[in-house]
């Protein structure tokens, strides 16, 4: 028997064992009892400058220690425990112990504003907050009006003695907190499948965030469906590199619970700035990412390529072209015609050795499964990576569905689709709007304390309205055509999905961020935040001073920018190509209210912030 077949068989055995679990807290004890010596987590220790492993047995023991400490707080069944931590061992310990004690984790976005974090603490009625530093709690306390339910704050990076403001929560350093459990004799009864496993607050582009109530049964069913769909499932010993925030359901389900359930290893990225270095050090087998990461690597590759010799560029482009044809044939897609395609089987081994294998080393050289979710992946980016043999598997989902609804697979992967709906998902398209509606065991229980909002999206017979427009291709693969509320309809009746166009524009490194407008207007325009380094190079070529604030408004600069934009969006129909632009160097951030914590554009605030520039774009074009 080959090693590969042995791994597949072992993976099938682990999946069969996992399917017997009904709640999320059962995953780690299962692995500890069967293969406890295997590595569960890896984290970088800055004091020793080393990566420190934690086995499943060690993780299980530490979860028990945390469970005892939480039990000493006398939290009742169903109490909310809010977790404000970066991806880390401590985050896993906080989450797993909360789940095992039948309490409800409420993950907070680590990069969110203190005001938003305070709102979620108040709205969820959290009785305990687990964070790392005192300053994080003090920032929340400074902006919160009242948090009457909050009784305890645990600081994982502090060893300070217990302290308390009059009328405020009691504050524990990690040593004092864990010491509480030394006298705990009896642990609370564990959760049931229909108990809540999380209240995850959607960031929302408008209004206050809503708490999505997900049960253990919701998330477990989604994990099992994902593993059955990907097939073969991640093998024992596969390494995941975790960098998407654990406050996002996508990472929680696919990059955390699924990985631990299959006995894989999760290594926590030190920071996004060190992601490239961590790829080479950790050498992951599985990558779970959002399109933005692929787009950054794509832009970096093109930038480096532009400085290489003509021969290097020729070999690279030939590798992508040949690799893309091979990929198309393997995935039932029409391959581009070429009189040289008969040479593909002969030249591919050489191109793979000279080009594709070197690019693969940027991801560590061992990558076997690359999953992309959260937004659409631009076609140019997908074509390059698929051609190089690093084919992202795109999926579709939403927090309210735990979150994955559909996905491509290792056996059939068409990048212009999000694959087939999972077998346990009923999916229909509304007759007039073509809105995607689903019914599945992974669909949420509802929004926390929001019965009216729940009723708007969840029918009495369990159908969830996603707000996304979809269609199926001839193979039954799902395509997403945009959000119902976000699709721009110009005054000439043309419909343009702004997110797809923005993704295309941002493949040009000149554009750090873009915001497409054109609703009820005669044509499409956009506002762009320019990358400062790229702007300096671009300005020097045009003979303008990049430090002159008026340069961004000059006709010559805007015309040249539009030319770049139209080239980046060349695959779009003529009516979707932008005809006017406004430029800025000030980035849009969570802090200035223009991005959500999941880094999506807040379209209404952006429209209000740039109202004058938008009007000017259309007036000036009319005068011209």
C-alpha cells in the first residue's frame, strides 16, 4: 500500500470517528484519546524566538484547567463569554472551555473599534470578557455607557492581582484566574446539539451589527458536509496556517474546528506583515484565505516580473498559458485554442520545474488545498494561480449558514463559479429576482434578540434569503451575480456588479482601494485610494510632483489613471468600464468608519463622504 493510499484510508477513519461527535467540544477529547501525541497547535514564542508545539493531549489538559476556572465563576448554562483575542492558543482555550461548560462564545473582532466592541458586549449581555491586555479593556470601558451584565474580565497576558473599580467587573490576570479552578471539584454538564455554539456578530455595511445565533448542530453539520464535499479530506498531519481572524465564521469552521476534528496541526501566523516568511517556515498543506491575499501575491509577482529579462517573462507567461490550458481540460472547461497546444504534454514538465515550482515555494512548497472564500476571486488572478498549479478552490457562504453553502472541489474546480451546493443544502432561485434562498441543517437559529430582523430573512419553514443573485451553469455549478442591494443600475438600464469591478481594478497595484459608483447615472465612475509608492512612480512618469496635492485633480493624471483602470477591467463589457475617476491618498479604514471589521466597504458612508467628488465627476464629464 502506498503512503498516499494509507493517508486516504487514515483520513476516512478519522472522518468516520468525527461523524459520531454531536457537539464541538467533543473534537479535542476524541483526538486526545486516539492520537494524543500528535501536534494540535503551533505558536511563535517571542521570548525564545521559537515555534512552540502543543499536542492534543496537552491541549485537552489545558482546556480542562480553563474549564475549572470558568466553573468557579458560577456562570449559568447559556451565559455569554466574549472573547477578544488574536488567533492564538489562548483563543482556542477560551473558546473550547466556554463551549465545554455549555456557555456561549461571543467572538469580538480584534481590529474593530472599541465602540463597536462595547456595543456587542452590551447587546449580547456577556458576563465575562476574555482579552489579553488591560489597555484593551480600558479602551472599551472608556466608551461604554453601561455593561451591567459584565461581571468578570480575564487578561491572558497579565499576571496582575485581581482588581475592581467600584461597580465594575472584577479583573483577573491569567494566574489568578486559573487559580480559581484549583478548588473546582465538579464540572458543569456539557452542551447539547441544539445549544448555541456562538453568537457571531455580522459586521454589516449599514446599521448596527446583528448577532447570528449558531448551534452546535449547525456548525458540526457544516464541517461534515465540507469534509464530504472536498474529498479526499485533509489527511492526518496536514498543517493549516491560520491568519484569518477567528472572529470570522469562515475561519472558525474551516480553519479551526474542521482542522482539530481531523487531527491536523494549526500554526498561528505571527502577523500579516510576516505572512510570506511564515509560509516558508511553516510550509502549510492547507491554506484558507480571502481573495485579497491571492491578489497581493499576484501584484507582487507581476511587479517582480516587470523587472526581469524578456526571457524570464516569456517563460513565466508560457507556463501560465500552458498550465491554464491543462487546468481547463482537467475541469471540463473550454481551453483557449492554440496551434501549439499539442506541445503542452512535452513542455509542461520543464515549465513546471523552471517556473511553477519556484512560485509554489512562496507558499512553502507543500500546498495541497487552497481555499478562497469571503468574496469573488478576480478572473485574472485565478487564471494565473490555476495555470501555475496552485488552484484556489472557491466557495460560497454566509455567517447565517455556518457559513459554507456551496464550493468547488479538488475533482471539479471552475473559477468563474462557486461550485455545487452541498448535498445537505436545498437551494432555489427566487422567480423574479433570482435571489439565492437555502434551507439546510447549517442555517442559523436567528438573530440574537432581533425577531423582526430574523423574520425578514428566515421563513417559518426554514428558507434563508441570502440577498445574493445567482445562476447555474450547464454543469449545475453556481455563479454569484452580486448582491441585490448592491448591483448598480445605470440610467441607461445596464446592470453592473460593483464588487466584481472593484476586484478587477485592484489587480493593478496603483489602486490600493476602489469604490465604484453609477446608480441611476449615465455611466460608471470610481473613486480610488492610490498606493503611495506606486503613485510616486506613476507621477514621475507623467512629469508631475507626487507631493503636490493638486496633482491628483489634474486632467492629465486622471486620464492616465482611467487608461490603467480600463486595462485592468478589460474583460468587462464596454458599458461597465469607468469613464471618470476621483483620486485620494487617504486610506479607508475601520477607524474612520469606511470599512467593516471584515474589511468590506461601507457604501453608504463612502457615498456621503465623497458626495461632492461624485457630483463633480458627472458634472465635469457632462461639460466635457
